[in-house]
C-alpha cells in the first residue's frame, strides 16, 4: 500500500504551488501578468523573511495588482512568523484573484493552524464546486482535502457526516492504492466514538496492516475495552508504549494532529485495573 504522506516542507514552493510559467502569460497575450511574473521570479535566492524578498513581490504587485501568486508568496513569511492578520489579508487577495488555485491551501491552513473548522469546510466545498477534477491533497501531503473536510465535521460534532465523507474518500483512495497514512485511524476513532465497535476493530486492523502507530493500538485497546475483551485490551496496551517510544506515532512538525495521543495518556491507561 502506498502512502501520500510526503516528507515535504510545508511552506516553500511545492508541486502544488510551483513557480508559475511566465511564458504562458506571454503566449496568451497577458503582457501585464508576464511582466509581473518575471519580476516575482526575482525572489529566487532571497530568504522569505528578508526585505529583498518582500520588496520584489511588492514590485510585482505594483505591475499587476491582480497577480495572485505574488500575494500568496508574500503571505508565507507572515504565516511562519505568526502574523496571522497580515497573512489572512494577503491569502484572501490570492483567493479572490485565483480561487481554484488557493482555496484548498487556505482551507487547509484554516484547519491546521487556526482550528477554523467551519471556514475550512467552506473553502474546501467551494473549491469542489468550482472544479471538475480531483481537489487534491493538503499542503503537507498527509491528507486528501476531503479527509480534512471530514475531520472538520468531526470537530464540530457532526460525526455521522464525517464518517460519510471519510468512508467515501477512503474507498476512492483504495481504488488508487494510495491511502493516507492516518486515514484508517481517523475513521476507526469515529466508529469508536459512535459506538460502532466491530467496524472500529476492522478499521484499526487495516491501519495496523498498512502503517502501525501507537495511536492505532491505543484506540484499538479502548475499543476492546468497550467490547469487554480484557485480554485483547491488555495486549494492545502492551504494544502502545513500545511503539510510542520507538517514535512510531502521529507526527506533524507544525501542529498537533487530531486523535494524537501522548505518553501521559498511555501511562494513565496502563494504571487502570481493568479485568
């Protein structure tokens, strides 16, 4: 099973936001954007927090105030530095001038950094309504945007809606043999939360087969506890701490993923006298 859990850096230019082809603007006769694009490409070699980097992009925007790439590129440093107000103003401009190109990114950032779940849902659903192709992955490559949307619905306590969305996307992912690294885990937790215990066990076992992590065994243990299977509960718990210490756990360098557990959670569960 392949995983779309690319170890890419979140903010530098990725394949999702590759540098634009300036010659394409020239080919289609948009000379203003061509000039703005050529100017924007002068950021190459400049640090994102540097005055030079920002000045080049300001000059690009002066040439063409509708050049979305320049707004997006400027916004990166503000998001990194925690100036979320300025980031929002800039990314909103990028979305306004190129919604298909930036709605997915803004929606993902709303989910990952701001816990703005309703805003993220709105952006992802808007993108889906605008395009006739697959809306693609989150910026960090961990999730399909529909999985992220499902997690947003979970966060606003609409678990059944979340299950419907995530089940549908996992089925599509399975057809492509390209399931996300944590997809089964999240679905299993949703089944656990909605008392669909047998489905939860089945789904956690799929996660085990494809990407075993501490969180998976932890929630599987809780499921067996609900099913009154103490031997399996204890067996899973014995694996959890070992996996966690080995570093086989959920990881994101920028935020804490949903359904992540900590050593304290494991140790508290191990202290319980469940027979």
